């Protein structure tokens, strides 16, 4: 999984470096053809475009890029972090929004470590969470 994320992040970085405008899709950069298995190049690029560039997507570009940045920081992938920071900024994300997205990712990682490490009872966990949201 990490290698796939590194490839996608690397693709995104090189796309940015070569002046490709992510908002408009287009042909995959040469980087994909040189690093990804030939039979999968077209589908890999189509998959990336369908998630990040589709005009009918439910999530806006800024939200997606903040999510991608938060995940990139946890992987960690320097290529992805660089690209998704630049992309989030291009979509209007402020420094405060970027910091908050990273803090959310850090807190999720922290509590995942604590709950998994303590082997907290899954059934108990679900009961507690369901009780938190039972009024909704």
C-alpha cells in the first residue's frame, strides 16, 4: 500500500512540477509511463482523475486536498506532503486550515495507537460510541 501511495504522490508531484494544471485533467505525465506497469498506466491515471478532478464529485477540491495532506503526513510520504500542501493552497486552503487538518490526523493516529495498544474491548468501544450519537 505504501508503494502505491508513493507512486501516486510522486505522480502528483511531477505533474505539478511540469506545469500540469490538476483542475483540468489531461494526459498522464511521462513519470507514470516510466514507473508504472504499462498495462496499468491508463487506468491508474483515470482512477486518479476520477477522484481528484471530477466536476461532479461530492467533495470540493480543498477538502480532498486537506484529507490527502493529512493522510500523506501519516504515511509519511514527503512527495505527497509537498504536492498536497501546494494543491490545498491552490484550492484556497489557509495555513490555519492546513494546520488543523494535520492536527486532526495526528490525534487520530494518537488515539488509534492508544486504543489498539491497550487492546480496548471492541464491543465496549462500539457501545460507547453508539451512546455518544444516540441523540442524533
